[in-house]
C-alpha cells in the first residue's frame, strides 16, 4: 500500500465524506484479503447474501461516523 494514502479525514461536504467512508471500507477489505483474484471469487458468495451486504453497509456507516466527527459534522 502506498505511503500516506489517507492524508486527512477532512472533506468539503457530507457526500465527499460518505465517498471517503466507502473508500475506507474497500481499502479495509483489500488489506484483509490482498489477493484480488480471491476477492473476485469471494464476491460471488456475498453479492447475493443480504446479511453480508447489510454488514458491509454497517462498516461504511461506522466509517462515515468517524469522518463526520472529524469534520465536526460539516459545521463551521
């Protein structure tokens, strides 16, 4: 993984914050399972599984809470 890929949690808008939260979740999966080939194979197992999809959404939501707090909930 490249150094300093996450220089800040600051974003200009909540939408950018959500996009960052999604990226954090995706990077987390890549760190946990570095093999792109195996991730592709595993995708077939979870893309049809509502429990796993909801769990993925929960991870993104947790990251979004962190990003929102870092941005003082986008208040000045």
